[in-house]
């Protein structure tokens, strides 16, 4: 999910997902073009605090992004087995 969207910001969208029993277990990874940690629209700590798996910048390479997604999927599979 992007952090900055036209109607609803990423943090607010994730909070709404977590509040709804039907969507509370959806896993969210933020992907943003904004890399300034002082930008109020980019709150990495808040994103992780409310349950985001990760916070990535859009300049991430395809190989690294693919590897991260595979890692998230492995974590999810391992959690289901336990």
C-alpha cells in the first residue's frame, strides 16, 4: 500500500483494515516514493506500530522486492503451521 493516496492516507487505510474483523488479518507492506523521514506523511514507526510488515521505498530493485515478498510469504506459511 502506498503511504500517500488521493483520498485516504496509508496509515488511516491500514487502521481501518485492522478495525474491521473481516479485514483485520490482511498483511500490509508500505511502499512509498517519499524517503524523507521528517515528512509527516511518512510515519514509519506508526506504520509498524499498527501492524505493517515492512516499509519500503519505491526505488527498491525488483530482485530485492521479490526476495522480501518471498520472505513475507515464508513467514506467513510458518505462522500457519505453528
